[in-house]
C-alpha cells in the first residue's frame, strides 16, 4: 500500500490541522508546510494566527496551507465568541 503525504502527516502528528484547546483556554494547531516541516500556530482571539518560527529557517506555504490557516482562524474566533457570550 502506497503511503501519501497525508498518511505521513497523520502518523507524525495525529491532530495536525485540528484546533486544540488547552486547559487554560489557549487554542493552538500544528500544520505542515509544503516541505513537511511542522508549524506551531496559536490563536489569540484577535482574528490573527501567531506562527512560531523559532526552530525554522524559513516557511514554505501553499495555497492549501493558507486556506487551512484561514479556516482555523475562523473556527477559533467562533469558539472565542461563543465562550464570551455565555
């Protein structure tokens, strides 16, 4: 059976591309760039994404990566807004 990049991503980081909410309410995600480097992202309820590049020399993003980031920002904003309205 031939392994794909998606299989490899799922093997390396099972929750890649998913929004993770920590006990303190911080929302994060790990995504893979075009070169399969994993990128740690944080969402701070400001309509932005904070990308941790500390361990990277550069980041190579595809259109799919950018669309995934937009989707995650929107998802995080909805969760923050619903928590604020409770």
